[in-house]
C-alpha cells in the first residue's frame, strides 16, 4: 500500500484513533482551513484503511471548524467529503 495522498498528520491521527478511539489535532492546525483539510484527510484515510467508527466526535470537530471559520471551507474540501461513502 502506498500512502502518496496521505499527509503525515493524517497518518498520525489514524494511529491516535487506533490506539485511543479519539484524535487531537496538532497545535499547528487547530483552526481554519488547515484543520478542515486534516480532518477531511483523516476521514478519507480512515475509509481507505477501513477503520471502524463511529466517527461522531471527528464529525463534531469538523462541524465546529466549519461553523467557526466558514470562510475557510473550500471547494476542494466539499469535493473530498462528497467522495466519502
């Protein structure tokens, strides 16, 4: 398996999820477009790995970021989320 489309942060978030069942975003991406991108990236990577959910806490974090920073939501984020099952 090659992980060319996965960031180091998304990989680390997946490891956190596997160990603890929760994720904590690094301080560098706790707000705005970077946080949204990492959360969406995590969801895509979790789908690729068939990680078990529920991902309600991750979706709540994503919702909070979008509501707090509506200008940070991009078309790319929307397209990536639309591709998720």
